[in-house]
C-alpha cells in the first residue's frame, strides 16, 4: 500500500519583499498526520512560508500544495479544512473571549463543542473578558481554540504556548498530541526548542529562506554521536576565544559562541577534552562559572546550524 500524500508540499518556493529575498527556492514536505516543526531565526522566512501555505500570499516562483490544493486558486475549498492560529490578533478588540469562540463555531458545519474547548484550554476564567484585556497567554489560548473549533484536517500554529503558564502549556501540548492521534496534521513554529523536541515528529530548520537541515529530533540531535560542553565564564571572553579554543582542541571539535560569556563545544567530550578546556582557561586568565557536559539538544543543533540563538534576527531580513 502506498504512503499517503503529504499534507503540505512546497517545491522551489521563492518570495520577495522588494529587493529582499525572503524565501530562496525552498522545498519541503509535511507528512499527513504528523506534528512538523518549522524552525529558524527571526527573519529566516518561516512566517512568509506559512502565510503562503495559508493562502495569504501568492508565490513569486515555485509551487505550494496544501491538502492537494492550491492555497490561492482553491482557497474556498481549502479554508473549511484548515485551522490557522496566528501569533497575534484574530479577534475583535472589544469582543468577549467565549463570545468570539461561539461566533466562529457558528460559521462551521460541524464545530467542536465550545464548552469542551473552554475547559481544555482554561478559558473559563476569562470567558467574559474583552479580548483587549486578556493577557498574552490568554490571547494565545483563545487563538488556538479559534483554530480548532472547526475540526480542521490541518492546523497551522504560530508560537502556540507563548506567554502561557507551565500548567496550561503542558495541557496545550497534550491537546496537540491528541489531535495527532486523531489524524490531524499540525505545522508548528515556536521559539521554545524544548517544545519542538517534545512534540515534533519531524523538524525543518530554515535560514536565509533556505532549508538547511531536516529530520526527526532524534536524528538531528544524535547525528555523529557528538556530545557537548557548555562553558560559562564570569567575565566576557576575549574576541578570538572560539577560534583560540578551537585550535587548542583540534579539528574534531567545534567551538561556537552562544553569547559574550558562554561557549558551546561540540565533539569528543572525554577527559582529555575537559583537561584541554581547563588548561586553555588557565592560560587565558578565564575564570569558569560552570562547565556542563551532556548530549546535544535541539537547541545545540540549532546553534551549530545557524550560528545564532532562535530569537536572533537574520541579517538583512525584512
């Protein structure tokens, strides 16, 4: 039996803002029934790509198919089958939270029970509060409920747990996992890499509008079997610290600056490496605050691939 067609197919997508190339020949697929995370620094092209999939933008070149349909030409047929959670907005300023949810539910042929969503996402506490007075986390919860109420086959969620407290964040994770078990496809963007590592079946990393890595969280973090050392110091490193320490450790090890006082060292994390790091610190008058040894996380992989933390803008991005 052949595998089901991808829920999202992007082939050679190009998107521009004036002279700025936001998406540069991007190609990727999203498997049906999966949770797929699309990660990248701010300005890397993630939001533009997803807005194109959602039908808000027309490709300048390349093709996009969502549930087998063209998101622009077939928009009327596609909209009832997808749910979109925006990072901000999506409700009128003065409308009460549950009032807005009931209104949107009435627009769908077979909506989910509103009371069920209110309970699962903890909206009862703010159901009569106008949207403009909701906290950031409450607005995110309402946005997710609005995206889910129409029973979508495919869900696009942008920063779904931003501003949420830990309990509601975990409840949201469980809800997304239940949707996957029911066959719903979710495309997720998030700045919380632990969230992507927990939820995603597959991860696409985008930088400068191009796909630079793709795989399951396990495949990405275990590639090469490398371990990591995080070196944090009390005062900022000398400017040449990554290159200097890298030379001392040898070509099998990569040294990346996380910030002015933190380095990420990837490679053989054995007693010899630790001794060389300690000797380098002594030689350069650097006082370590902490030296942590562990396996690579998705955050470590992201830093190695892009050279930046997730919230860092791409240079020249719109």
